[in-house]
C-alpha cells in the first residue's frame, strides 16, 4: 500500500513536472528576451550594428587673416601744355588784319570798322563776360538767353570794362599768326590790334587751335567760344550790342 502510494505520488509529480516543462521553457525564453533587450543597447557591437549613423560633413574651411585692401586715388590733372603759336615775321609785327571770306569785293579795312558807342544802342541785348568764371552770359532784357563756357586772355590780356560790338566778320583772318577766327565780333582796340569774341581758331592745316582748353585763359586777349556757341552768338548779336567784361 505504501509502495503503491509512493509510486503514485511520483507519477503525479513527474506528470506535473512534465506538464510544466513547456511553460518553464517559455518563461525562460521571455526572461532571455528581456535581458537581451536590456543588455543589447549597451553593447558596443550592437550599437555599431543597430544605431542610426548620422553622416557628418568634414569641415573644409578655416579662418584666414587677410590684410585689408587699400585704395590709392589716381588724380588726373588737367593738361598744362596749352598749345601756343609763334608769330611769323611781318613788316608790321603785332598787327592783325581781318578779311571777309567770300567772293564779293572786300571793302577797305577802315570802312568795315563800324564803331558804335554802347550808349547809342537802343536795343535790349547785352553780353557779360566774367573772367574769374571763364564764362559768358547773354541777356535780352532781363532774361538770360545763352550761357557759354569761354576762354579769355592769358596773363590778364583781356581788358575789363564796358564795350560794344563794333564789327561783325563771318571769318576773320589773323595774318600775324596765320589763323582764321570764325564768327568774329570786334569789341575794342588795343593799339593797332582789335580784340573781339570769336570761335576756336582754325590753323592753316585745318586743325582747331585750343580745342579741349575752353574754360581757362588761353588766348592773346580775345574772348574765345566753342565753334557752335560762337556762331549762335554771332547770329544773335547786333552792331552796338553792349559788352561788359568783368574780373
């Protein structure tokens, strides 16, 4: 009876153990998985395998100390080599004769000088030359009608004062220097030389004398204008038009 009972308990225990083996194995499996989940992230090998690699860009720049660039201003000065003319030897040095360029008979020199005092002029036209500004202002009444860049005589060769247009010659000739002076307006006499207002002189070879030098004293006493400006003034001015030259 005891032996039979003992065997019975053994069978029961064995059966119970046999029945619980799968559950035990399953429990151990879960425990193993849990430990793996806990220990795996801490492993360097697993970190290399499972971690997300974020690519980094290699720094390809560096700080460089560069000297600050310097700028040297280049000053362009106006030309100083004003072209001059050498007077050719004549029987009466220092004299200038004006000749009208056309095919008509040329009147005598004295007959062409229409000297008119400014006080006898009844019009409203007026010419002002400012030597300090190298500029000409042309008025009709109180209205400024023209404003021209001008050049006067070197070394104060242009006389200051009140004058009047006393002669008009389309193209005056200066025999002393062998030059042509278009749009000539004679304004006063200096000895045997008549000074006036005219365009840039023309040399015998056709070149323009003093081109590019307007706005600074370049002449031998006359008031010089650009070619176009001189023609405009010539057509506008009248014999007797007052001309004031101030310093």
